[in-house]
C-alpha cells in the first residue's frame, strides 16, 4: 500500500506524515519540520479517522436535510440580516485547524463582499498578542526565526512554553541538540514545573505575569553593563532610549525571582551571543500579553540578536494553521498578505483585485467582543467553522448563552455532537483531515500540503466549497466559482503579487509557477531565509521600534490564581484526540494541580475532588497534589467538555479579560476559590459501550476495551443497580452486586452471557483499585467473583496508569524495571520499550528515575 505525504493536523510545528487509509501513520523523514519524528498525538492519528460520531449529512433544526436546503437557509438568513440590520450584524468565527484555502475564501466573503470584518478565529486565543507585538516592533507580523536556529543557538530561553507537551517534536529537536552539544544552555521561564523543566539548566519560577519585569530587568542590565549593540541601534532601531528608561523604572524582583536568580540569568543572556527566546501561551494569554512580547523583542533588538543563525525571538504557534490564517487575513483586524485594514491604499488594492462591491473599512469584532455582541443582540446570524467556542472561550457558560441568543446559528463540523454544534440551527458536515486537500503554514513560515488519503465520507464537503456555495447563493457566484483548492491557492498567490507594491514581508513569488499537487514543504520568501539580518524592517522608515514597557505590579490576593494549559496526549476540546483510546489512557480524568501546603490547609487528600469557583462558574476536578504548581496557584488542562464530563469544563472559570492591544484573552490569570468537594460516594466504571457523563460528577474516556468513567455523588442512591444501569446505559444483562455496609463499598458486574460488559466500583472515599486491570477485563469471559475483586491475581500483572501511550507501558511496569536496575531512559526503553516510539514520554521517564534516586540518595 502506498502512503500519502501530508501534514499533522495538531500543533503549529507542522510535522510531515506518511498516511494510509488503513490508519498507518509514519513520520515523513524528508519533511524539514520533523525529519520523521512524531509525538504521541501524531502517532495515534490512525485511531481518529473512523466514522463513529461523524456528522455525515446536513441537519436543519436537528433533522437530516438536503444540502441545497441547508445552504439556501444559511444564505437567506445571512442575507436577511444584512438587509435588515447591516453587514456588521453577521459574523464568522473560524479556526486555526482549517486550511489556508478555507480561510482565504471565508475572509474574502466577509471583508470583500459582505463588507464587514466580523470574521475572527480561535487563533485569537493563542497568538494574537504575538501578532500585535510583531507589528509594533517590526511593522508587520513577521516571524524572524526558523527551526534550525534551535540547533544552532548556544542559549535557548523557553518562556511560558511547556514545549515537551505542547510542541513535542521541537522539544525532541532541542533535546537531541543538547545531547550532541552539552554546552548548549537551556533556561525555562515558567511559574510551574513542567515536563519541559527537566531539560533546563535553570528554571526561573516567576510569578504569574512576571515575564515583563524579568525582561525589563534584562534590558536595563544590558544597558547598564554596556552590552547593547550601539551600531545596530543607531542604524536600525528607534525608541531604544525610551524603552531603556522605562525598563530602569521596573523592579526585576517583581518577577518573583531572587536577586541571585536574576543575576545568573542576566549574565548568561548578556554573555551569550547566539540566543533564541522561544515563547508561547504563557506570554500571549495575558492581559499584558502584547507588552510581554515587546519586552522580549526589546532585548533582542537592543543587542542586534535577531535574524541571524541561532539568534532570534521565536513565537511558536499553538494550532496547525494559525500562520496560514494570519497570511490570508483571517483575523478581524487585518487584511490578506499582512496588509492593514486601517490603510485606505491597502483596502483599495485588495478590493480592486477581488473586484468586490465593497471592502470592510475598519476592524471587526475580536473573539471575546464578538460573543459579547451575540449576547447583546447585535449579531443576528453567526457561522462557526471548525471550532468549539462554547467551551474554548473564556466565560464559556456565558458564551454558550450568547450563542443561544443569536437568532440564527450555522456550524460547520465533522462531529455530530459538540457543545457548540448542539446550539446550532443548521449543521453543515465538513470533510476532515485525511479527506480534503489544501495547504497549511507552520511556525517557521513553511507551507506544506495537507493531502487527502481517504474519500470524503457521506455527504461531507470541504470548507472552501461550503463557503463558496453560500456566497454564490448570496449573489456572488462569479467571484466564488472555484473548482478546486488549487484555484483558491493560485488566487491567493496572485493577490500577493498584486499587492507587492506595499513591500510587506509576505512574498509568495516563489509559488507563482508552483505545481500545487506536488508542492514540497516550502518557506516564504525563500527556504531557510531569516528576516531582519540586514537590519531592514517594515515600518515606513525601515527601522524597528523598541517600546517602553510598564511591567504590571504583583498582586496579593486571598484567592488562587488559575492557570490553564494542555495535556501531553490531548488536543483542544478532544473532538479528534479523544477518539484515540491510548491517548486517553495517560491522563483520563480532568484534574487540578494544587500545592501540598494548600491541599493540607484545605483538608484535601490524594484522590479527593475539589470545587473551583468564581463569579463566572464552577468546575469540579480531581485534585492532583504536587509541588509542580506553586502555592496559591492552581493549574488545570482545558480539554474536557460537556461531551466528556458533567461538571469539569474549565474555561467557564476564565474571566473575559483581554489584552487591550491584541484582544487575546488572559486565560492563565483568573482568580478562583478552591474547596474540597463534599461527595457522599465515589465511583469508577468500565464498560463495553459508551458511558454518558451524567450526575453530580462524571468524567468519561475511551479505553482499549471500551469506555471508563469516574463518578461522584452528593447523596447516596436508593438503588445501586438502578443507578449503575443508568450510568452505563445497560437495560439488559445479568447483574452481580456485592455491598459491604461496614466499609460502604459497592461493586457491580454485568454479563451478557459469559462476556463481562460492565463493571462498577463505589465507596465513601475515593476508589482505590487497579483501574487498568479492571478495564482490561471488559469484553472477556471473566467470572463475576474475579471481576468484583478489582485487582489482579498473583498470575496477572497490573501495569498501572499508562505513561507511554504509544506502547501502552504503565507506571508499575516502569517502576519494576527501575527497581531491577534500569537506571537510564535508554535502559528503561530496552527493558520495557517505553520511550522508543515517539519519545513524548521521555520527560516523565526521567522524572520517575529522579524520584527513584531520591530515597537512594537519602540512604
């Protein structure tokens, strides 16, 4: 079977893949982003391409409908709103997961034909502050660096970036570079200890939002020790005096670091010429995100450390095509080709090229503002494309109510059920990854082809076609008469040529004669080219700008600072990654990291549930007691939705506070109270069939044998068997129930003939049992007595919680190997195979080895 060259649909690293319709997934050794490397999510993509849960036909008011009827309705409702309330009464909210061609057509429709810039994207949630910081400093949204800089640097500073879990292949590249060249220094700037911290020579555990004080302090140190590049500043940079003056007013101790830590970092940065500063969501997702970006850029500009091999600031994007969206104007405040919506010459040029009847003349509503406009009644028709704002935006419960308030909502989706899709009037079935063709651009400006290797199932259609067909029904058929994504891409390239007079950074001249079908991964403007090494920037005078940055003062609060992020093996709201059983095996339940001292003060023990709450909402999460999170801080991953949990989505706690420049939400700085959840019982279930998340607390996940669920209730049930049948949706089957009143333990097993189809264990305290073993029994001919025991016999090994998702290696297996003498990651790989596939689990293998050495050292 031949395999198709394509690109991973997850993060912005943009890894090349070799994929087949049978689920075969391999890393593409020829792709310059990953050279064959994969992470756990990419390696498991073959498990996500099945049709279970897919939306395969249009639906209107919850019922199957013909495409013509659904498209006619969308066009009619949008047209009626524009006629009666004006073009700003409609909006599109799109996604960094759609392809560049999809983005281009949607942007053209809204800005050039509807005449409104009310088209924004979930990329607003991940990199808008970086875009704004780039524009303020460079004159355009330009990423100067390329991935090779990570291998060529002598110092890599990772700021607000858990690279090991969020961009694992870049972490692998850095890890390999450090192994080959131990002199390479790595500094991790993060309020938390993460999997990335283990690779670092120095961990700077700043206070939340302490980044600006740190880099202002660095800039002042560089100036005070005469470490600035005065010649570079004179010829290529404006504003450095004002920036330095403001930086000197900052107390770097406001970062939360000690003077010793600051002195060490400042000396290392100043004394190392080849520095790459990699930053991500910990910088961007802040009410001061743009200022934090510019504080970092200031240090690089002040020393001329930009655009040279091994030497640059580097924003790494969270989504596969966040960069592509930026290129075609997918954000509400920009035009295609990095042109400015506020500039009348830019608008006129784009409108002339499109031959459109109008052009948006001002920025549209950014994500948070857009949904507030939905709530207030300003938006009359909304189209959501390939994203899930009802759980992913801050104040998620409020956003869900806002969507309900819109008179007409269309959602383009691949899944029949999502939190947002459940609120739609019309569902449009979109072709998914592996079923459609187009391009994406990764974090280093490299365009790659996503290629179909499977037929589009059912009645699904690619997004560019759906949007074009709605545009045609609105009267603009001639401008949207594309027959293929290749035609859309060619028009985008032609637009780049037509607007070249403005001398922006986005130069696609190398793509004019491209063979679209055989496009190899290609950077713009030229492969391997960095920006700004020549000192030429995109402001009118050709110089960069340093900005005076006022660092926020640290605030003492009685509540907890709530930090959000991601798990190693999951992606966004799990609509794709949640389908892969081995990915759910690593961390299968929503959790909150809390410091041991805080847990003790709150009387929270291992396995307890905690309630997080504030004025926006409440969430119930499993307490993970760890010093990885600092005191008075709590961390939770953002993946769980109403489809997988009954009380554990967490963006309903995120305040709708945004950066005033970029509009990006401050998703990592909300305030919450934390208290122990007063459950009367706790339960764990395993089932052959899907488990529905219902009740006071429930969280479900796929397993290799079916499904599992964690439960808790505020009041005990009157009938345990009735409750469990309801939770597991088991109307038939023989039940075997064991109840011990003295210990308040209940165990129930369900058989269909000889086959075990369901298990349930409950107790008045958090349930302790060999979960992996219990799950493994589902679907087997196991007796009720053995199943109800809840633990493996002497002849059966319990591997414990999964650490290596690729090869299903559990923590008990690893600990046994360490006890038997496996004293390195390589030795663990030899003994258990863990870490020998994608390598994403290596940081956790290192942590287990470190934990084993601590008692040995104490002896």
